[in-house]
C-alpha cells in the first residue's frame, strides 16, 4: 500500500509541476516565410487574394486532392469562405475566411480548424514591391494555445513544422506565377 501511495504521489507531483510550468510558457506562436517572385506586385496580389488559387500552391490542400471543397461568397472579397473536408487526418476539416484586404498589399484570413482538432488561427499574405518586375511575398500564421495545452509548445516545433510547409507553398506559387 505504501508503494501505491508513493506512485500516486509521484504522479500528482509531476502533474502539478507541469501545470506550474505551463503558467510560464508562452501561449502564442507565429511563423512567417517569404519569397521574391519575378512578376509585378499587382499581378501577384491579384492572384493570391483569390483563395481558390491556393488549391494550386498550398501544401495542405495538395495532401488530399479528393478533399471535398465548398465556397461561400465572392472569392477575393472580405467574407469569402473556403471550406474543406477530408478523411485524411493531415487535412481534416475546416474553413478559411477572408477577414480583411488592403488592396494590393495584404490579405488577412481567419482559419477555423474543426477536425482532427479544434483551433482558430490567423493567416496573412503580404506583397511588397522589390522593383517594377519583382515582388516579395510573405505568408504567415499566428495562433495560440490555451493553458495548459500551451505546454505542448515546448515540445512542438511550430516554426519547423509550419515553416517548411509555408516555404514549399511559396516555392510552388513562384513557379506558377513565373510560367
């Protein structure tokens, strides 16, 4: 019986320590990647503001070409929603909504993941003229994890995990636009 108390006490102590550590772990994360595309800024922005075009360069949407997609509203305008549903656990179910557009400069999106986990994150794409024929595109994600789930941010490399997918998407975008 004494051994059982020691084991239970040890487990309780470990859980308590983890909960205390989680109080001091950041809750937010942000990941951003960029690329320079050899096309004028207006041409690049007019392409990226259309969420349906992400089917051609987004790594996540390419993971299941058979994913069911639904659209609501007018693409390229605030309020447009692109929803997806897939049996592939790496794609899951969710939707992306255009939240704000600064014409020719920036598009802000709300991401609502429903499966395999629930989360609400923000994404954005920025365009910046490098020259008359070159545009820098930045693609980023911002999100947060509530206490005590934020403890996972100590173990999960969001920068590495999301960053490589963002960069691959930007690389594919560059190929498409420079054809």
